[in-house]
């Protein structure tokens, strides 16, 4: 039997190996040739822009982190609140770890792009290896820091508090800290990247008729910067929180759920840590399998990525079976194994179906490309329909996984299914973080006038990056849904533990269906993703409008830009995108934190008076479930529609349906412009909305439970 100290030791050892591997990959990337002086100048401009944005973003977020920390400390000192000051400590640790992993991932990405472009001048496989190595730096940092933080904090909290249930409650602060960084990194980075991208496309491609990443376009550097702050730093923080919260939810449900006792309880607590530890090591091994041959087509390149992911999935599946049979779960050994494997398989399937609907090697995106011959309106209509239809498979997969997991291991099964789905994050996140590096490499190759064969290779890597990014977003959304469901289950369990009356008699299904407070909570929760998406879409539109006006101004006033005789003012577009993103990211983030806190406070205040007839703790449960269903499907629709529009444009640019500059191409660019904020801002941000609502609720559960003894 593995005791808690042994499990923590193994987790810390795995995290240490992960950090060493990240350092090794960092050194490998930075040792590569940076190319010509022109390439280095462009790369330096991207690095400065990314650094400037992230510095300003983290400075703004730091203020909010301090405010929340102070609030948690104050609440812990209120008699009868049930909250520990250790929650505040965990919150700070989670915020620091999430921010650090995002920063390091972006630091490497903006230095790997130029090295990938230069490596592509040697071979396609060399370019793939450099770009993918940079992605593994981000992925192993995310997994290692999350695993290290959770393991050490849980054992410290148990020793300090002497009670595993209170320790698990305080540990939720770690996930809350990670989410607080993620919401602003995702929203702010998404607004930045799509404002620059949309502005660059609308003026550069459709008005001026110049190629993407053309150095004459003043917004091209801001566009390349945005790829990194949105899809590297933002995605890293997003999945850091999913990964951490899934483990925290599993530990919480094992501790307070009442389904395990004695050795079985200890087994249930250490199981997610051991699975996560094994997953990290397996992902590191599988990352070496990602390689390709010169002249490989898109299907072969995708095959190289699949080899790594599928190999990791098979290996971790074997580990899960071994752990499930070895640990003393009592009669639930088989159930825990099945629940965990269902999540693992579900994650792979969600990735596959996302690829099916977004890659231009499959029918849906090919049909979308063909529809461009009918004009921009047809492209938009078909893209929206594709996105809506693409929700079918992920929803069915999540439904099946949830039913299978709960039937085998109860609510704990939902949590370990989420752990299983995220167990291979060390390689699945690497395939996503690879995308922006390959995209930047293509831009640098274009702006540096590298030979045609080099640009063909970077275009192939970029096209693969579009698909892996879309697949990564699908995986992120699916894992976010499972994580949020597990966190919601932990929240409900926390409110019903110890005979609390917080949910009254509404925990019975018949009472729940007829409870107006719960039903109205569902409506409010279902509404939130639409309001949240509207705010982020408007933010992108406003910022993009400023970029459009600035690019037009420079084309009009700076003579010689179009002839290549005068360099545009790139820094002005970077500054506009940065200012807009920082300013407009705050309101969506505040709403995400404020809604559960506000409803909880109103429920506590309304206890025993007229206000309690309208808002009660069960209302917050309704909000969590309503937002989960609404945000999951809306996020899938947006992400997949956006990914398909992007790859449909790439398919036409490859020479189909008239190629670049044709009417079909112009129509596809319009579709891609609509899809940009869908797939890179609003859609991905919804992942964090539903997780943030759930983790905040779990953090304040002791406050609610103590108010309703």
C-alpha cells in the first residue's frame, strides 16, 4: 500500500523530472541557429512586443490577486466562516505557478519561432523537432508546477490542520489562483491576438491585396505577438487550471464524499496524484516519437503528432489498470479503472472529432472551402452550421463518459475521469503550443524573403499547427467541461457533508425539478456564457477597428510602404492592441468571479427572510449547471467553426478554387475574420468561465455550509 508521504514523494520526483526535461528542451531550442540578421530583427520585435504585453497584463492581474488574497484572509478571520487562511496561501501559490508557467512558455515560444524558420531551411523534420520541442517546454512546465504545488500543499495542509477534509477545502484555493491568472491571460491575450489578426487581414489582404505576414503591413508584428500571448501564455494558464482542478476535485470528493474509508480512502486520495505523475513521465517519453520525413503531406504530419499522443494514451492506460488493481479500493477497483479510462478515451475521441471537423483533409472543411465560390455570406452560413453540428460528438462523448464514470465510481468517478482525460497533458498541450511557433516561423520566413522551399516547409508546419491548435482547443473545452462537472460535484458534496441544511430538501430529484430557485439559477447560468462572449467579441471588434484605422493611416500617410522603401511603424499597432486588451479584459473577469460570490452572499443574507424565497444556495448550483451546459456547447461551436474557417482559407491558398487573390479566397478571408475571435478569444475564454464559477463556489463552500448548519 502506498501511503500519502510516498505518493507525494513520487509526485515531487515526477515533477522534478519534468522540470529537468523542460530545462533540457529549453537548452536544445536556444542552441539552434537564429538565422540571418533580418530574421533576428523580426524575431526581436516579436519578443519585445510579447514581453511588453505580458508585463502590463501581469501587473494589472497582480493588483487583483492582492485584492482577492486580502479578501480571503479577512474571511478566514471571521468567526464561523469555516474558511482557513491556508486557502489564501494556496491561492497565491496557484496564481504564481500559473503565471510562471505561462511566462516561461511564451519566453521560449518567441525565441523558438526564428530558430524553427532557420531549421526548416535544413529539413521539414528539423523544423518540426525545434517547434515541437518549444511546445514541450510549456507543457512540462504546466504539468510539473501544478503537480508539485498540489502535492506539497496537500501534505503540508494535512499536517497543519490535522484534518484531510479541511486540507482539501483549503487546497481549492490553488485552483482558484490558477484560474484567476487564466481568465485574464485567455481573455486579454485573445483580445490582443485577434484585434491584430483581424485588423491585419481586413486591410492587408482584402483592401491592399498583399499576402499574410507581408512586412509592408504595419499590423503584422502585432499579429505575430498575439499568437504567443494568446495561444501560448493563455492556453498554458487555461490548461494549468484544468489539470490542477481535476486533481483537487478528485482529492476533495475522495475525502468528503463518504464513499471510501480506511485504506480505501487513502487509495482514493493518492490515486489522482499517482496517475498524474505517471502521465507526466509517459508524456516525456512519447514526445520523442514525434518526427517526420522530408516531403511529408498533411496527413503524414498529423500522423506524427498522433503517434506521440496515442502512444502516451496507451501507456498511461496500462498504468491506470496497474494502479487500480494494486491500490486497495475494496470493491471499487474495477469501477475506478473504468471511470479513469473512460475519461482518457473520451479525451482522445474529442481530439479526433475536433480534427475531423476542422482539418482540411476531411470532408466538412473541404465542403466549406468549396462554398467560398458562392461568396462570403455562404462561407459564414456554412461555417456556423459546421460549428453547430460539431457539438454533437463532444456532447455525446461527455454524456457517455459521465454516465459510465458515475455508474462505476459515483461522483468520484467523474473527477478521476477528468484526471484520466488530462493525464497526457504533457504531450497534448505541446501539440497546441507548437502551433503559434510554427505560425510565427512562417511569418518570419515570409518577411525575411527566405527561399521558396523553406516557405513551403514552414507553410506545411503552419497548416499542421492550425489543425493541432484546433484539436488542442477541442481537448481543452472537453477537459474543462469534465473538470467543471467534477468541481460542481465537489461543491454540492461539500454543502451536504455533515448534515448541512444548505440545500434543504432540494437534493431529492423530485424537489429539484420543482424548485424555482434552482430553475432560475439554471437560466442565469445559461445566460452568462452569452453575455461573456458578447463582451469579448465586442472587445475584439473595437480593438480591431482601431488597428484597421491605424493601418489605413500608415498606408495613406507614410509614403513608400507599399513599394518596400519605408518600414511601417509596427510598434504603434502593438501599443494599440496592448492598451485595448488590458483595458477590456477586466469586466469579463470581474463578472466571472463576482457572480458566484454575489449569489452566495445574497443566499447567506437571505436566510430566514423574504430574500431567501428568491435566492438560496441551490440557486448557485443551478448557475453552475446552467453555465456548464451552455458554455460547453457554445465553446465547441465557436472553436470548431473558427478552426474550419481558418483551414478553409488555407486550403484555398494552397491553390484550390482559384488560389490566393481569387474571389473565393476573399470570401474565405471574410469567414476567417469572423472565426478569429470565435476560436481564439470567446470560445477558449468560456473554458475558464465555467471552471472559474465552479472553483470559486468550491472555495466559498465552507462559508455557505457554516451559515446553514
